[in-house]
């Protein structure tokens, strides 16, 4: 990664949409349900499973939440018809959590019921800390109603050890990631090695439980540690999977599949692709460098 790549990444919010779109095609499945289906089918063909996310969060009107739910519904209808090995992931702010918690819960409950019929599982993503307790509360309500939902925990939060202990005791399926939101030192570790140590320690606690765990990282150091943990704890293949983002570290994905590990790819799609793409590119300055070449007609 060069200094120029980092500089380019910092200017992405003012980069023309068409340029970001040209580079970001590797990170999103497209704008339509049909595009998402095609991407999932291609991933299934190489041995990976998928989880699909309709892009769009922090909405301003509840009609947007209803439109997002309808789009998920259209995709869920196609899972059994197309024989896709896939489930879905949602962000609660896309379902109106910041507007009306009870209406959000009702909408997510309806989607979870449909997911249960079509895909068997609904993942509720974790967002920034104003929503952590609200998200865990909704997950617990839905699970108490017998609905097949899981959640995401983030290793960089200082509270995660406590959350891990509680969710392990409750048997909640967890996708475990490092965390990407900007958080203050009061609530989140800032040092890379502190985050890695939190990931290692808490992942072992999760894997020692009884629920299925998604090992969601592209960090090769942590992936190697996870492989050791899976082996030492004798975790069966139906109780863990490695999870990666679409278009990121594809050789690593193929290496994990080649070793016989279950792998699931996070597949985002929808018209709200721009904000998601900018975040992905800013997290990966080396890829962001391609934006500069595209702007000059060199990419």
C-alpha cells in the first residue's frame, strides 16, 4: 500500500460516482434481485455459500424500510426456487430502528418468519454503539419467539467479552468480526494488536459454545489462529464457517475452500451502492488506488 493510495482513499467522498462505481463492481452484486441471484449462483458453483444484504441504512422515512423489506422478500422467494445455498443479513437502521423501534421490530419479525420458511436463517448485523443494546434486545425477543436469527459481535468493542459470555450461554449464533465503525477509545480498542487479541480470546469462547459461529475476517494472522482454534477445540464443520466480503481476498477464500473449510460470502446489492462502496474502498487503500487510474483512463 502506497502513500498515494492512502491519500486517494481519503478523497473518495468527493470522487465522481461513476468512477467509484467502475472500481466498486467487485464489491457489490449489482442493483437488482436478479443480479444478486446470479452472484450467489456463481459463488455456490465454486463451493461457497452466501448471505445477501440489501444496501441502505440510516433511513429517513419508514416507507424506505418497507421498500427494503419488500426487496428482501423478493429475494427470499427465489432461494428455494433457484436452489441457492444462501441466507440473508439485515441492518436494523435500514428497517427504521432509529425512527420507531416497535415498527422496526414488527417489520423484522415478519421478515424473520419468511426467512424461516425460505432460507432457514436471518442474520441481524451489528452497527455502531448507539444501537448495540437495541440490536441485542431485538435479537433476544425474536429468538424467544422461536425465530431463527443470529447477530454480529465486534472484537474492537471493550464490552464484547461480556456480550460473548451472555450469548454463548444463550446459544445465539454469532458472526464475529473486528468492527469497522469509528468509535471512541472509551468504548473501543484503537490499537491493532489489542483488537487482534480480543478477537483471538473471544473467538475461542464462542467456538467452545454450542451455536454456529461465523469467523468473519480477512486478516490472515487471525485466520491462521482460527484454524488452530477450530482444530484444537474439535469444532465440527456444521458449527463454524469462515465469512468474507464479496470481492475481497478471493485467493484467500479459495485457499480456505481448498482446505475443506466452510466459507460464506457476504453479498450486498441494491441501488444504495455508493455509500457502501466508498466505505469498502476507504478500508482498502490499495484497491482505492485503482480509482485514481480509472479517473486518468488507465484502469
